[in-house]
């Protein structure tokens, strides 16, 4: 059964039924510049009549919790920020919206509080297509407390667009970008006590945002569900690099493939991560914290790490002041938002980006290699192991030294995320 692209519950000409044109952050920021100020939005949210844009008629129902949150609430949760890792820490609520085939629409975004004992659980149909057939896609992004006391999300529209691509691939209804933005902002706002404070007080942590879309309707025969749940949860996470950047040795997985050509590697579906568990655990058991996959067809091209993209740097001078950024193009690689950010930063610096197939033979010729993704921005890789062979990376391989390009790019991204540096491309999105 194919399904008709759903409309947002409160229909507007732009959102109903038709495939959405992708919005760039730049265009969005123009649209958002007409929005009410942050305090006005906060008040309106509490009143339940916040409009996500002046050009749509989307409204938020009045089921929001009573307390109005403001910048003064940011980072006030009683947590030891410096001890946070990348684990689930319950906050006060998550938000959700449900799509049903009979109405072909999404319900208004609602907040769901975790209950008196803080259990982050929800009832799910025992025959849910997510549980049985893996009809589940997700996203990951972060909100940061910034130097100017505001809280901002990093490139959320890109996550909305990727979730849409993932949903289409698994024959799921699309979450309209405005609904995505509304849910993400609302969840961050309502849990703003859990955004680690800016600077030393918050130990460089952030609020991780996890949007999830899954088939919640029950079905025994294989087919798409008649009900889907879109939820957004948040959880505070620590800064992985509190002790400074440190390189790792990566392990090339040769026993398993991550993604087949024309399969689902290019989208963020839950099953990709289930399939990576055994290979990544085996790599860890051998002492390698991250594993690198090659292309499934020939085992000749570098694709990506289990949960992050691959980038190689070629210096054009002695110190890496001038360089080329090389990252694999492949139909089965997930288009990472951090990788895209690094490519764009590289181009802004006037350097070249090569987005093309990268052969395994090239690996040892890079001056720097790193993994890149939302969780830690950059993980420098200074050696790669394939079977018995160790492939050294750069001149300082094995010395624990992180290359200058990785360091510079890491610092630039973090500075933009936390409002310490200008954001000329309008990547950040104001929440509070
Ligand atoms: C397989 C895979 N590749 C790449 C990435 C990096 O994507 P992003 O930078 O959007 O986090 C991720 C992380 O989500 C991932 O799971």
C-alpha cells in the first residue's frame, strides 16, 4: 500500500499534502527574522497560540504546561554538569504528535510529562510496525546555552529535511518541517533547566535533541502502519573533549557491510544502527573505539564510520594552513550535517572541498583523518587498522597529536554553536 503524503493537522496551503521544497537555513533565518521576539514567543507558547511563522496558519494547542520558561531557567537543574556523559538523563517532559491514516493528519503537538517517579516510558501497540518491521527513523541535534545567555539549536532545518528523506524511504508519513521545528523548540524550551549552562559552569555540555518517528500502529502482515508517532526527547550530555582533543585508532570492518548500494545507508533508519552493533562491539573488544566501513560492492572505497562521516585532509603547505578537504561521496553514506558544516567552513576559508569516491589506497596519503558528527563534532584518527596491517595517518601518527586542521575546524564549529563567533551563514536557531 502506498500512502498519500499527509497534511499537517491544521492545514495551510504550504503544508498540506504536497512534497515540501527544502528550506536552507539562510532562507529560514530570513523568514524567522519577522517573528516575534523571544520573550513574546515564550509568552505566546504558554498561552498556546504561538505561530511558527507569519506565513502559515499552524497553531499550537493550549495543552502546554503551566510554567513559562525563560532564560533565567536555563541550566538550573540540580545536575553535576561536569559528570555528564552521553547517556540518557530524564528531563521533565517529551513532546509528541500522532498521525493517523483515517484523518491523514498530524495531531497537535502535546507535552507528555514523565510522571511522578520520572519514568520515561510510553505504551506502544504490541504489534507496532516499528517493533516488528523496523519502521523507525530518527535524528540527532543539539541545543547550546550561548555566551549572550540565549539558547540556540544548530541547523535544525537540516535535520527536518533529513528526517523527511528517511521517512519517505521507509514509506512513512512526512513530518512537515514546521511541525518538526515546533516540536523541537517546544521540547527544548520546556526542558531548558536541563540545558547545561554556558562556559565553565556547564563544563561545555549541551542539550541533545532526539526526534524519533516510528510506526506505532499495530499490523501483523507486512505493510505500513496506520498510525505513526513523532516524538522529541531531550537529554543533557557532556563535552566529550573536556580533557582536550585526543586521536583514536580506527578499525576497518571487513567481516560485515554497513549498507548496500540502493539500500538504506543514506537515511537515518534505526535498523542501520542495529546492524552496526555487532561490528562496532567487536571492534571495541579488539581495543578500537570506532569502526570504518568500506563499500559493500567492492570493498575498495571508504564509506563512513558506524556513527559518523569520514573526512581526510591533504595539506597544500608544510603546516596545513592551506589544505584540501576530502570526503567520500557514495549513494549509501548518510549526509551528515556536521560534515556539511565543515565543508562549508572550508570553502568559506577559500579552501577546496572534494566530495567524491575515496579509495582505501588513499587512506595513508592523508595528512589528517577524522570522524565527524553531531555527538562530538570531530574525532581525530591517527591510525587505521585493517586486519594485521596498520595504516599510519600523517606525520605525527601514533603520537597522540591532533592535526591543526581538525583543531581549527573543531574550535570554529564550537564557537559558532555557543555564540562566541559570528554566525554568517545563519546556522543557529534561537529558542530562548
Ligand atoms: C552513520 C552516520 N553517519 C554520519 C553521521 C553524522 O551526521 P550528523 O553530522 O548529522 O550528526 C551520523 C550521526 O548521526 C551517523 O549515524
